[in-house]
C-alpha cells in the first residue's frame, strides 16, 4: 500500500499531467511586491515540468524579469458540492525563458490555438524549475514534498524525448485506426481523424480540430519499447470494448 506521501505525489503528478490551466502567482513589480495571481494555461515537458507562453506585455512576464519565483495552483475541486474536499496542488519554483523547440512543440500540442501567435516577437515560452510542492486532498490531508519528487524519471524522459517525434509519425501514419479507437472507445470522444500530438512517460495527448483529450497509461513507461507495448495493449482493450 502506498504511503500517504506517495499517494499525495501520485495524485499531484496526475493533476499536473492532465491539467491545462491553473492559477499562476508572481510578485507584481509595479505594486511593491504584492502577490499577483491569475489564470494561465500550461503544458508539461517530458519530465512533467510545467511550460508556459507569455507575452512580454503581460504582468507575469514583467514580474518574472524582476523575480523569477512563482507558484502554480492546479485543482480539481470546482465541480464539487464542497470544493475544499477536492484535490489540489501548489507548485513552487522559478520560471525562465526557453528557446528549446521541444518546449514550444509540447505547449502547442496541448494548446493548438497558441500556434496563431506563438511566433510573434513579444511572445516567449517559459519553463518552470520545481522547488517544492504542497498537496491538499481534503481535511487533514496535506503534504509538502520536494519538486523533483513530482517529476518523471529523468532517464525515461530523456529516452522518450529522443524518440517522441518518430513515435508520433509512426502512430499517426500507420495506426490511425488505433488512434481513433483510443479517442472514440476509451475516451468517449466523437469523430475520426484523431492524432497523437504529444507523448510522455504517463500518457499521450490526442487532438482533432483543436479538441484535446488525454489518454493515460496504466503505469509510467520507461523507454520506447514500453510505449509501444502500452499502445498495443490499449488498442486491444479498445477493440475488445467496441465489440
């Protein structure tokens, strides 16, 4: 049985991987360092580090130039009768601009509409280096843990980073029927022509005409061979379920 701390880490990791938006708080430069929080969209790198896209004109971008520290709140509570009983995690870390093409690809894979303006000169991608995390799962269920405990295995992330594009091309070109089955049967999403837009140690992002859906793996994978095995397993499960 997993410890309370490990359960907190696992749920927090799931919230991070499945999330698309959260509340980012920075120290506002123009108002004597007061905390400033607002809704932002985010994606995750292969190791689950959060990724963002900001305009230089945004308050967050201006704040980060003066102080790179920030926190990101991700929650799954708003649809509950008692929101305070739902799971949420606050991530503490530093944000820095990144020109890594993988980061831009992964952000746009999660937020395809961002492709329209991500190339503008005043827009920049940011990567969050996690320091600490605080999980709350309800009354008397709170845990602090180190940021690196939330991340995926670095060796596995590196292997998948090297193989991700080949996996996407192969699946979308040679196994389009399986990708539609993932979306239609396993995720209950309509339409044909779904594509896998990103993949990581914990699952895959599927996209169709700007619609996004998350396909979770049964457990974390460590290398391309395990990705292949899990995608085969999920395709078989989808075919059996469709009968």
